[in-house]
C-alpha cells in the first residue's frame, strides 16, 4: 500500500521555534516522497491540534504520522492515542524529538539547530515509511496467585485475593504462620497483641476454600512468566500426625531432652526440639525440629502420633502471578556495638519486647529486677559509616510504646530515651506525648555524639552529651540497655535470587516507581508487599499487601493478558547458538533449544521486553526487533547522514 | 558529669504545682523571657535541669532568683507546663536548701507543719499573756523588746548563716574567683535591689506591680523602723504617731490589692497561690491592720479594755517574726537581693562570658 505520511512540526510556544526555524524545517521535508501533509503548530499537544490531527488522519486516510516536538517521554503516548482515536494503528506513529535533542542544547547555533532538526525529522519519516501496524499479544493467565510468606502482609493479601475469587497458595517457610507480627505482644497503636491479630486472620483463612496454606514450604525452582508461572515447592514434614490425645503433647515437650535457643523469643530463652510457640498457634500442630532432634525416642513413648517416617514432599504449582511478602530480619548489632554481647545487660528491641511478654509480675533480666531502662535509638539505621542509610520507620514508635507498656505492666520503671530526634509520625505522636506525660526522659544526640556504654564495677553506665542540655555530659545508671534495632532485609534471599528480583541500594526488594508503581517489580507478574520492600509497620504492611493483592488480581482476573508487541524475533535458520544473546538478556527470555543436531535460540515472547540488548551481540545477525528492525534503523541512519 | 535523677522532679512537685513532664523542649519560654541572653537561657535551662534532676546545677545557680515571675513564659507555653511556676517552686526549694535548720523546707512542703507552727506560736503568746495576768502594760513592754530581740536573733541565728550558705553554694562551690575589690564595688547593687526591686522593671507589663511592690517594701520597712526604734505604740510625738498611721495604712491597703489579685487570678503571676504565699500576704495584711487598730485604740483610750486586740497583734507579730521571716516567703526579699549582688559579682568577674 502506498504510504501517506502526515507531519506536524511544533513551535512549543517558542521553546523550539526561538532556535529552530520551523518553517524552514517544514519546507525542507514537505516535498519528500510519501509526504502528504506538512504543518507547523504552536502547540502540537494542545487540544485544537490534537483534534485537527484526528480530522487530518481520518479525512486524508493517512497511514503514517510524525510529530516533531518534545521528548517521547513526555508525549509519545499522547500522539499514539491521537492516532488510535483516528483509527490509525499506534505503532505507525513516529515521534521526533527536536526540543531536548535540538533547540535546547543548540540554542547558541540557530542555523545548525535548524539543520539538525531537518535531519531528525527526515529520520523519523524514514521510520514512518516502514512502520507496520502491530497488534498486542494476548496470552492466557492462570487464575491462581502464589503468596510467598504468611506474615500479616501475606495473610491479608491472601484474604483479599480470596475475596476477589482467585485460588491462592499461601507459602510459608516456617512451621507456623504469623511471621514477625505473631512475635510482638502488644502492638501500637491499637494495643492488640500480635497473637490476637494473627489468630483472627487465620481463623478467617480456615473459613475459605480457595486458600491453600503450606507451612515449612519453600519455593525451590520456578519457570514460566507472567500469566503462567510454574513453581516447585518443597514441603518439609512435621513428624507429627495430629495432636496427641489427653494433652500428652505437653508431656512430649517436657520429656524432650534437647534445649536450643528459641528464635521466636530472639534467643533470650530456649525451647525443646519438639515445640510450638503458643498453644493456639496455627496450624494447631507442633513440629519436631529435626535438625536438633537426637531421635532419642522419649517423645514417642508419651505420644502415639509422632511419626518419624514422614517424608519431604514436592509440589508443582501453576499460578498467574506471584505476590512476595517475605518480610524482614531485625538488625543484629555488630560485636560490641554499644557493648552488645560484651556487656551482660545490653539487649535489642525485639528481645526487650519478648522480655515484656515473658515476664509477669516483675521485669527481670539475668536474675536482676529492672528499674532503669536506657533505650539507644537508631542502632543499625541512619548509619553514618555503615550501609543502612535509611530510617527503619517503626522503631521510634515501637520503643516508646514498649516503654509505656513496661511502665504500665511493671510499675516502678524509669525510661531514658537516647534518641536522634523522635519520629513518631502521624497519629503515633500521641504515644510520644503519653510517654512524656508519664515522665519518660528524652536525651538527644547527633550522629557524631553517640552515647557511650561502659561498666563501672557491676553498674552499667550510659553517658551522652545531651543536645537538649547545651551538650552537657550526662549519665544514667541503667539496669537494662535496649538497643533500638531497625529492620534489615532477610538474611536468606533464596527466593529473591531465584526470581531475580532486583534489590535497591538498601538491599530490600525494589519497586518500579516509588510513588506511581509502588508494588510492581520489573519482573512482570511479581508484586512485592510488606517489609520485604523496605521498613514498614503493621499498618503500612497491610496497606501495601492489599495494594499488591489488587495488582496481582488484575493480572489473573480476565484469564488473559495483553502484552506489548515490541519484542525480539529470532531467525532460527540463521542462528548457530553461541549463547551470546542469552547472556546479554537481562530478563532470561532466551533459551537454547536442540532440534536434532541443530541448536538454536528460542525466545519466550511473554518475558521479552523488547529492550534490544540481544541484537548487537548476535554474530550472525539472526535477531531482529519488531518496530525497531535493522532495516528501519539503517534507513533512519541514512537519513541522518 | 552529672547523673540523672528522676526522683528529683517528684521531690520538687511538693514545692509547687507545675507539670515538668509536659515540656517538650520547644523553647517558647526562652524566646519570650526578657531575661534570656545568648549565654544565659531563662527559664529553659532550669526546666531541663529540673526534668533531669541535676540538683547540684540548680543549687549553685542564681537564675531562679533573677526571675520576677512576670508569667510570660507560662502564658506562652503551648503545653501548659507552667515554667514560671517552676521557677517559683525552685525558689522555694532553694530557700529550703539554704536554710540550715531544715524548717524552711518542711514548712514549704507541708501545710500541716505550717499550721502546727502557727498554732504553737499563737498558744505560746497567749500562754505568755496568761502568765502576765493579761496586764497590758507588761505585755506591751515585753512585746516591744520581743520585737527587737526577734529581729536581731533571727538575723544572727538563721538568716546570716543561710546567706553565707547561699554564698558558699553559688560563689564558692562553682569556684568563682571574686576579688575583694569587686565585693566592695558592687555592694551598692545589693541595697539598690533590696529596696527598689529595680530588676522587675525589665519584665514587660510590670510597671504597676513594681510600683505597688516598691511602696509596700518601703512602707513595711519604715513601719518596722517606726514601731521598733521609734517605739510607735508609746510615742507622744505627733509626727511619729501620724507616720505610723500612714505606714501601716499603706501596708494593709497595698496588701489588700495583692490579696484580691490572688483571689481574682486575673494575672498569670497570681494564678497559682501556695499556702506559703497566702501566709505571707495575709500575715502582712493583718500586721499592718492590727498595728493601725492597736494605735487607734491607744489614741481612743480603749486599749485597756480591749487587751485582746493587742494580743491578736502580738500573735501576728510573733508568727511573722518566728515563722514567716526566718523560714517563709519573707526570705525571698533577702535571697533575691543577694542573688542580684552575687550575679553582679559573677558578671564583673566574667563568669558568663566563658
């Protein structure tokens, strides 16, 4: 079909026309082959011009359009939409940038600028001559979502997805659900306990028939892409068939001779090799920690349902999208950071919170009654020398909340907060106020004046030059020093590495755009939520989980997904499989295929993003890119030279 | 280095009504205080020391005495922590601290102790009168001598040692080196402040209060002089008699203004009255009034039949001289003046420039 191209050259108010002679550009191209229409316009993006373009395209039956204006970042989509409104395939629209690339950088050379603009427009025309109409690719999507991690974010996301009518696989690595939230006794600002929140949530899960929960389950392999991920999940056995009758379970726990540090309590006490953290914990069944079990057989004597013959299972799941909710680890202070592990009464905030939960009438640590508590803020966050430059967001409020809790629960307590400025943002400010009113003492330091902790006989002294007292050196005799540790990414990033999820400078999973695409990742079909993305409190985790659930649902809801048609095309006859393209591909979209004695590259078109990285590395020129074919690019280069 | 002591704020609480825990270090109080300079931060420094319980910093400081309680800080405080009242409470606490007998602190902390002291003195006076068979002449005579000995005794046994204690805490303990020349050169300041309360003029909107206070101080001191040294109640000289009338009238009329101010609570300064404040103004009021009436009764020749009137005056006088002057609010008069003097010494020796 004969090409009929329309061209619009924009003044951009004067941003372009002050330096580029737009009339001269128009004259230079209006008589070129296939040019059916050439116009200049004050504002190409203005409504008047857009309507004019629609009329021109419709009336003159144009099958190629070029607008020479600003950066395609700004208005490519605008003019593609104009084309679509006029019934023209949007891939037959070509954008020429004569503002950021011409008028602005060459404002000192008007003649040169005009000359360059002419070449840019001619190159765009060369591409428009060859531009073919393209249709989006449609693929089918599995109507199921895998949620990785059954903490508060994962469970809320699963419930939301279930509400919307999707099959959900909730995959938890630990033997019990609840994640970090289950570990907190009283949570700001509602004062519910983590246990209560988690219990309520999993009761809800049990009432659904479209959520399948796996505990002690880990994703070990995956393939496929958006719409159709195939996950291989390994489920470890619990070695217990069901609850022992007549409370023999407690006996089984009692007789177990093994004692290991209890990670649920952040190792301030120990547990047995057969255990659960609290009686009502889901899935209402204890577990045998086989790594530490000595197989002495004592538990089997008191409980008939213990079964060491249980084997690891492997499941294969097919899902349309994946929702990550793998959470965080609390920061572990470095050896001797503020005396950690060197001074006997220095603990971390998570340990302190467990201590509050485990003590009843008196607050005791190391056999000593605690009265004066010093809290050192920003340990492992806002580091000047370390890598963790970020603020962990939850810790100020959590500490103050715990300090109030300690006072209310145990009475005679003095709280001293050594802080770097209190960040109890939003409604959490009320807690700060409450603690001040209760007589908590706040001392402030800057990053260059960190508090010193040292022993004076058997007393522990915390010393600081207090900003609020004209840098006067003050000291507190503390019975307990609580290091307010922030959040760090999970130490074990196996799942992140498996999915090739990009991580930010802070090592948390990265979203595409912090503000506008806050739960999506560059891996299509994989959303992130909760604290695996960065420090969040429970409220914020749930917010992001609901958002990620909605995003994940939007992928699987229709049963099919439209994908951009701009992708690589591999000519298998020309390909000799050297592997260079597969190595260059950042999305793992190219695989080797063997057909008889011939090996060649095959593209997974649903994973390909059309970035073009594979093209220049191919020694046999066997790869081309739709809408940016070698032929098109060569023609553009010819026009430019 | 100073160790934080959270118990101190509980102790201080007994000296006045203010809310230390409300302070969130915004600094509005310092911004509005006319005494604040870049070296000396009023009243926030004292607020912070009180929150942290840095007793030795507070007891060596003169700052609480330099504040005349204009109330601007309290009315500006967004948290209603009442820093002005804190300064007042610190003055009471310091009075207790300076007093070697410990009675001052007891009277400030405990209303019961104060009432017991007042009752004991009253009973003592009545018992004395009973022992004299209510003979007016004897009572009058001994009453006059009592006044003289009380003034001398209280000054020598209580006030002088306390002033020396104050000097030790605020000058000697912080190791301020003051030359004898400076002591002599600045002595004028002591008396200027003692009799004029000049510094209060620096506080905003305080002109009327200063004037009333000035008149009261002059009236009170001259009445004291007239009764003790000119022996007003036995005087025959018309000038002395009239002088006494005028002075006592000034004392009770001005105190009525202060009392009604405390009752109406319109000004920030008069909003929070402690028992010690009431004892002070009411004592002063009754002293002026009863002295006036006693002399009136003498001139009308009816005192012989109304011995109770003089007894009442004597009870007030004894309570004043034995409780309020040595241990009560009266000492403010002395400590403030000396604080101004010591502050001048420190300024001249360049302590604040370091």
